[in-house]
C-alpha cells in the first residue's frame, strides 16, 4: 500500500471504528417521546391518524419523483413515475393511486421485490383500502367470491397518511401469499419491514417526525429494531441493555415482541429476492427460503444497512446519541 493510499484508508477506518463504538452503546433513549406510541411511552399523548383530502394523482407523481430522485437518481425516478402512472399490471392490481404510489415508492429499497408480486397478476387479486379492526395496518385476506387469488387490505383509517409510510407495509404484506401464517413468518416480515422503514427515513428524515398515528406506530417498531443486536450490529434476539425502549414499556429485544416457536411456513419469490438484497458480503440466503429458523438466523446476521445508516436512522428517530 502506498503512503498516499494509507493516508486515505486510515481516517476511514478510524471513522468506522468511532461509529461502531457509538452503536455499541445502544440502546439509545428517545429525546422526544411524542414520536412514539402511548403504549410504550404513556407521556407521548393520544394519537390521531392523518386527515384529508388525499393528494391528486399528479401531486403523488411529483412527490414520488422527488423521493425516488433523491434515493435512486433521475433515470430510475422516471421509471418509477411511469410505473405509477401507466404500468397496466400495477394499475390493475392496485387501482387506488395512494396505494399504487406506495408500491412504486419501494424502488431502490430492500422492498423492491414486492413490486413484481403486485404487477404480475398471478399473486394477488387486488390491493385496496377497507375497514379493518382497531389499529391493524393491513392484512392479506383469502380470495373473495369468484376470485382465485388473495387480496391485500389496508386499514381505511390510514388512507390519508403519507404514501411513503405505506410502502414498507406493502412489502410486509407481499411476503404473505397464503393463509398459513405462523409466528416465524410474522417475525421475518416485521424485521424486513423495519429495514425498509429505515430506508424511507434515510431518504426523507422529516417523515419520522410528522406526528400522526401511523408513523408513531412505525417509529416505535423501528426503535426496537435499531436498539436490538449485540455490540454495534443489528440483530433480532439480543440487545446490549435490558430494554430496547429505555424509560418505556420493557422489551428486551426485537423478537421478544412476537411469539416464539411455531411451525415453519412456505416462502415465496418476494422473500427470496429480499433476502438477497440484505445479504452481507459473501452471505448466501438459505436454499429453502422458507419462514423457518434458517431464515430467521440469516435475517439476524444480515441487515443490509451500513453502520452509518443505522446511526443516521437513530438520529432520524431523535434518539439520544452519545457524543
């Protein structure tokens, strides 16, 4: 190594060491509990969903172009807008413009494989808003009368939330393609959804602080994800401290929010493609690509986000970062 090259590499290595040293001090406490749910931080206050009116298709296209331009560059941003406006498969499966924009917003994220499932016409009958119970954000329903494919239903309560907040949930639901959903499948789906949520905030940090009900729910999940894992790295089954919600309702690590055990369930093309996107250097997803212990272990060890991105996400959630 030349002296000049060594002079460049050494500061970068020192910076990486500093980032890892900071992340090893997790869990980071919140500086603004109003960004999270009262179930975890009672002092955060009551929650209300966003209210209308809904943006027009033109306004959605403009916002989508801006978002994808920052994340993907001009060429792919133009592709994304055309996907939203004119793609026949996506328009057939997702006729609602807000939900269709949410699907297109997955471009250049770990959730991009979900778009193919929606465009194909062979996986889902439709994606639409519906009256769902309580705070259920979305769910996959079995085929209705005369249908052969399941439907993705989003809670009507969240119709006016920013479409970019709906994108990670869209990826989550495309991972469920049959009625056989077990605890392992839900843990994997929520784990991957949170990684995409981090990418949404890395593109536009202001979304984390909008204060309406849906982002507060998503922020709370993402906080547990960011604060879980051994040492400086993300993980599902351990954490550096006793509570990933410092000062709030106890949760020892991300996976503890979900039932353990249960049967393995089949995977699908969306899962296989998403696992490839989060794989670290040299890592190969398990050949089964099912919702099983091997996949959980792979997700635990492969997070897709760099250490700097994890630290930036913590800042976007206004967590207290040590100097």
